[in-house]
């Protein structure tokens, strides 16, 4: 499916005998923000984690179907999972900086990917921090521990760390749910800027956030996609009654 | 939150229905004042306009509160937007009822001329459209709203006939020019009532089908006109 950056076809995922994803077929556009919404336990985070094979680390998980990124099935045996996760970065709900300096956090990825030259590392750290809109706040605190930063700053350092290995897809699992409105706005503005270079898929429970930031929106319910539509339609005239009920807070 | 929103939307719907009934009655009273020469009723219409204005403000504030507190989307959003638009049309219709009542005083001695100029006919047609517009909102009936939009053409046609009749009458008898001018203005007002009813029908179609059809000439051919 050359039209899409990411394409899943008949994707099923089982935790033991529990089928958490049911025949999920979806095409995700390049350089767009796609939000995944749905009540807790509907499979949206599980789906997100199939896109960088993070579910591989969980015991007893079985996956069927195709997950194509740039027309390559990422579940093929010859796919290098480490290289895949370099291309498909991930940001989690709770910021998770390493207990190291800001500089070492951002330089970590390039370093393990073989960049040794100090000047080159400095450049990568600066560029990544600028892209993550955190440079001005940390440029004089590069050697301070990242743990000492505010929650919003920590989350942007994590984004800078993900960007440092130059991914082309960024997965975000409720990246702003623990942040105050100002920090949330910064993350959202950052997403708008990043989508010119990246394809972003975000899981969010915040309907207003999905409406504000995403171009397209997929509504998951009990492991299935009920509706996949432009965000504009999703919040003004959804095709399905279940979507209307969910986005207006009538269940979920 | 859900219960709160449902409750607020129901209250809003009730307010619109009440305002619709009030305005419908104001229009009916203004026509009775006009055709029966009942100036007491004309005064009633004028004094009750404050009540219409109060409803107008109440509904505006209610919509503002729901927007601010619940950030409505989809069907709920369209209902509130529609309520705001219908409110504005109803308020204007209330003002027109007052204008008609004022005109009733000027035309109190011309009931035969009003009949000869077929003003009673256009008034009946317009009242029917107003009733259809309110019913289409109350029952969420898009078909009724579409029928109303089509029926508005009959009012426009009769408006044009009345214009010609009046022009002929005034040419024929210059003593009727002043009364004729009053009737001309009156009929313009009545025709505007039909336009407001049509606006309400368009809003109801937006509320139900999420299609914007205002400025469209053909309500049946909606698909190409949807610029939402």
C-alpha cells in the first residue's frame, strides 16, 4: 500500500487466549498526525505497540496479519528490531529520562549507534533539543540531571532523545496526560512542527486534544476499529452512532 | 458530565420550543389585529415583545454556558449551533410581528383593500410556513423542513402578484397611494417572515443531516451544495 506510511491488514493480537486486536486494517498517512481514541482496554495502546514491535517483549503474545511500514512487513523474520525501533520512536505517558545528564540522555541513542565524535554528538544534541523545543530551556543545564527538570521539560527531553536517532515515525502514548495545560500546549505545538518531517501516531484519552492535533482519527472499541475518519468529520459528523456517543462523552 | 449535558440540551430544546410558540402566537395576534382591526391585540403584541427579547437573551446565555462547560461535539454541537441560529430568526420574527401590529393601526380602515390585495392569503401561507419550521425543529423532521423550503416559492410568487396588484391600484386611484405604501411595506414584512421560516428549515437540515444548504437554490440537490 504505497499510499500509506504505515498499513496494517487483518491484524490480530492475542494475549494468551484473549484476542486484544481483531482484524485491524488501517492505512496511516505520511507526515500526518493520526490519533487513536477509545475507552480503556479497547486495544489502542496495544495497536500502537505493534508498530514498533514493543509487544514482542511481552510473554504469551501472538500476532497475526501484516504491519507494513514503507511497504516492508516489520514482522518478517529478517527485520532487525533494533533498527526498526530506531526508525519508529516512542514517547510514553510518563516521561522516562535516564538518571543521567540532559546531554547524556539525548546523546544516548546516537552513541549506541556508533557516533563517537564529540563535535558530531554536540551537533546532534543541539539539533534534537531545538527540534523538541527544549533547547532554550536546557542549553545552560546540559550537565544537570534530567530528573531535576519539570515534568513537561522531561517529556520534551524524551522527545529530543527519540529524535536524536532521526526516526521517521513517532509513536506517542498519552504524551501529555500527566502535564499541565501550558506544557501540554508546548507538546502539541511541537507535534505540529514535527509532522513536516515525521509521521506521528498518538494515543489519547483527551478528546479535545485529539480534535486539536490530529488530521485523522481512529476510534477503537473492544479491539476493533469502529470508525476511521478525518478528525474534522469525527468531531462534527461521525458516520457511526457509537463514535458520536463516545466523542460526546456518552460512554467510555 | 453526561447527565449534565443531556439535561442542559433538553432544557435548551424546551426554551427554543417555548420561544417558537410565543413568536408563532405573536405573529398570529398581529395578523388578527391587522385583519380584524383589533388594536387592543396590536398593543398586546407590542407589549409582549419584551418577553421575546428576554427569551432571546436567555437562549444565547444558555448556549454560551453549554459551549464553555461541556465543549460539545458532533450532534450536540450542531444542536447548540442550530439553537443559536433559530433563536436569532425567531427574535427577528417577533420584531416583525410588532411591525405588522404597528401597521395595523395605519390600515385599520382598509380591511377591504387588504382582502382585495390578497394580503390575507399571503398571511395564511406564511403562518403555515412558520408552523412547519417550528414543527420541523421539535420533531427533528428534515423532510418537513425541505417541504417548507419548496413551499416558500409560493409566498414569493404571491408577493410578486400583490406588488403588481398594488401598483395597478395606486396608478388607478392616487388617493390610495398612502394606504398602498403601507400595504407594500406590510407585505415586505410578511415575506420576510417566510424567509426567516426558511432559514429555520435550513438550520434544522444542518442539525439533522450535517449539511449546510443555505444559499442553495435546490434543497433536494444537497450533495453538491454541502460546503461544510
